[in-house]
C-alpha cells in the first residue's frame, strides 16, 4: 500500500508542478490575427451559409471506412493462432477485397478527383 500512495503522490505533485509551469511560462500576446475566428478556410467575415464541395464529406467517409478496416483487422495476428485459422484469414481477405473493390470503383467513377 505504501508504494501505491507514493506513486499517487508523485503523480499528483508532478501534475501540479507542470500545470504551474504552464501558467507561469506561457506567453500570452493576443493580437488581431489570433483573436479572429477561423472556420475551416472560409472567410470568417462572409456569410456562414456558403455551399462547399461534397468531396470533403467523401474524404471523411473514406477515412472512416479504412479506419474501421484497421479496427476489424487488428485482432488478426492473435486469431491466426486459433485451432482453425483459415476461417479468420478468409474473413479478413473478404473484408480487404470488399474495401479494395469499393476504392477502385470510387477511383474509376472520378470520386477522388479534386480538379474537374
């Protein structure tokens, strides 16, 4: 129990020291550029109802899709040590094949082209 209390006290002291150093050493020199709002590259002084390209959403959806692929394939190294690893490898290959087919389809349709 003594070691746990020592580690908690050490962590609390270290956090307190780092927070105090942050307040004391940080430079706060606000100017007009830092105080102006920045909205994703749009002019903050113009209308907030400007239309923008749907391609931003396409890139976000593709990122989420491939992020989910990584999450689905993460347990693959451990699953190959099961009694029947061929089932796991077949499903992993199916997921990769499906995502690759979707990416090729988007590429052929021109969904990934920024300039028209």
